[in-house]
C-alpha cells in the first residue's frame, strides 16, 4: 500500500509538472512570413498556407451582418475571411474600448472553420478618415487635416498629426492585445492589414507647417538606399534636390509610411502577427521605363509599385505591400502582378473585383506563387459594387470563384508548399485569346484556349464555331512541377501540351484525373488516354485536376 501511494504521488507530481510546463511554455508558433531565394510563404501552424480568401463589404463588420458573409464564404469554398475592424466601432468614446464585435467574429470564424485577416480601418480608409471615431473626425484642432498650398484644409488627415498618430496607435495596440488574449492559442487571425488604401487624391502632399519643415530636411539615408535618385540628380540633399519632379510624391509617401510604421511597430510589440498594407493602383508602368511624376491621376503617398522602396525603408514592420486589382484588362493584371512580386515583397492580391471575368486570374495568381487572393464583396449583403464588380449579390456572384477555389481547396497546403519551393506556374486566358507558354525545369507547357476537345483547329478549317460559354475570356491553368517529369495540372477551358525543352521525343506515361484528400493523398478517379490525350490535355469548363507523368525515349 505504501509503495502504491508513493507511485501515485510520483505520477501526480509528474502530471503537475507537465501542466506547469505547458502553462509556462510559449503559445504555439504564430503565423509568420518567411522568405527563401526570393520566394515567400505565409506559415500558419508551422506550414505554408494558401489564402483562398473573400473580403466582406465595408459595412458588414457587425455581428448582425455576419451570417450573410459566412454563407457566401461557404459557397465560395474560401478558407479565409478578410473583414474590417473599424476604429469608430471599437473606441466610440475616447479611452473606452469595446471589442465585443471582435469576440463574436473570432468565435464564429472558428465555428465555420475559417481563418481571419483583419483590416484595421483607422486614420485612413480609401485615403479618408471616414472610419475614425466622431471625436477624431470633427476635432481638427487636435487631429489636423492636410493643408493645400493656400492653407485650405483637405479632406485627408495629416500624417504629421502627432495626436492623431498617438490615438490611432493606442487603439491599434489595444486591438492587438485583445487578439492575443483571445486567439494566441488558436491562431484564427493570421494577418492584419494596417490602414486601408492610404494616400491622398487631388493633393500631392501636406503643406501644413510641420510638413513644410520636414520637406526642407535632407532625405533620410534609409530612403536613399532603397529609392535611388533619378538619373542626373544629386545623391544627397533635400527632397527637391534629390528627387526633382518626384519630390513631393516621394515625400508624402515617406510621411505616410513612417506614420504606419509607428502603428505597426507598436502593434507587433504587443502581438507579432504578419502585417501588410494595400494599394489603390496607379496605372501599370512600361517595362524598362521610369514611372511618370504624379499629375493627380492616383492617390499620392500610397504604396504604388514605383515607391515600394520608400515603404521598405520607412516601414520595416510592414511585411509587404499588396495590390487591389480592379483593372479588368489581362495585360494590366499581368503587369501589376509582376511589379508587386519581388524578392523583397511577397505577392498577395488583397482585393480584386468579384465580377465573373476576374475569376480566371486566380489561376494565374496562384500559379505565380502568390500567398493567396482575396476577391472583394464575397458577401450576400444586398449590395452590388457594379460596375467595379459583379451585378449579382447571390450565388451567381460567387460561383465563378467557387469553381476555382474548389479545385485548389483540397490541395491548398500542398500548393502553398510547392509555390514556396518555386515549382508552380500559371496563366489566365488573355483578352487576345492567344496561346501562352510556360517554361519549367526541362519542360515547357503550351496553353491555348477555345480549342475543340477533339482534333486540331488548323485541320478543321470548315469548323469555325466555338464552345458555348467561351464568348468571353474565362479559361486558365496552373501547373506544379512535382518531379523531373511529373506535374499536377489544374484548370478549366484550356488545352495544355507538355513537351521537353530540348529535342528529345516524349510522350505521356500516365495522365490521371482525380483529387487530393484532406491528408494530401492523391485519389485517382480515372486514367486519360486515347482521344483524351491525342490532342493535348483539354480541360473542360468544370475545373479539373490531373496528375501527369511524362516519359522520353531515344529518337
């Protein structure tokens, strides 16, 4: 009996020690952004995570509106919701915080099996102070607005407002502390966007007294290191001396980025989640050509493609800048993706139109190795943002994206890992409907559109019709090269032909149609051969996943 008591006490002591160790141990690994060889991954629960996202409408950030949001996300097969947290709703009275909405949001996200990207609508939302509390909006003596050259107040709050910065920072820190308190062990919230589409329309910079004094100072060395002077300009000096016609835009960019840095830095000190900024785009640039100086045609001060270096210098606690794509033209979309995907800047499409024509770009975006994509307005609220997006507010709006997401969802963790390893490629059907080529290791893929599934169009010249549903560009494909001659292909309304990069002849060894299960295991449903492979791999209107193994033989 005595021995048994000793054994029981020892076991109890061991259990208590484990409990104490668990209590003392740090929280499970937080989401973080990692970079390797110029590629990026969002690590969630210790592994790369693919954001198949949807953003709610701007006014759906209240508990009563959430059921329509979750329904749309469910129908879209999305795994992540991006949704605002507004300064005005969490601190309606200065110093008194109410995070009940955040509590409800996080709890419901867990119930619905979704991750969250929180969008902090603080000092600036689409450049405006619309989401600040009333005690900020209307006290311009304490929270100053920008001034134009004549001293007239702008609609936009000044990035030189010290009290504004202090108040925004205090509210954001309180939010991050609350998220840590309720979510550090669950990691439902995986990223935070700091402010929203910052910059200023109609005014290139602030001309208030504080801004004028700062404008006359030398350009900070960190900025000079990341945003070199234009050709023929001095390497050091004031903003005007160094940057000439670009000086005022660059200065305003530095001022806003520096303001955001103070907020992000303080927030991450409280709870270190990945943080980013989003951008209302200026027109894409031309390859090899410098950007044109600001002429009132975009929001000055935002993280546009031409000033990412300034954001990197002034806001090191911001992980990346993300484009908001509402340019429907395929050429412009490709240019935007290329300008934001850099070795020092991860690619995430933080917003995109929800009209059907944008769904094809998901193939291209995820094939390019992006962290993910977040179409805007994936929400059954009775609100349409047409003509920027879809006319529909029901399942007809969601369905084009749902088809694509459903193909990626079972293999999303695999795809995120393949992308981080540099194995993925993707195309969207262009407005010109032209053939596109993807170069891979030892192989190339030729992707064409509006083809007959049987036969080659060049030999069927009397057949000039096209398949129903292809009247507008809507095809696309993404390819992961998982081995020297092995590929996972996924897409719709596209023909893919694989061929070796050299002259060695090759043929299909096996073409399996199937799916990945939740554990990442491939489930073969049938093997393609004969008519289904003689004219390339013709992906139908319903997105299809193929696992392909190629073989070569002696000529």
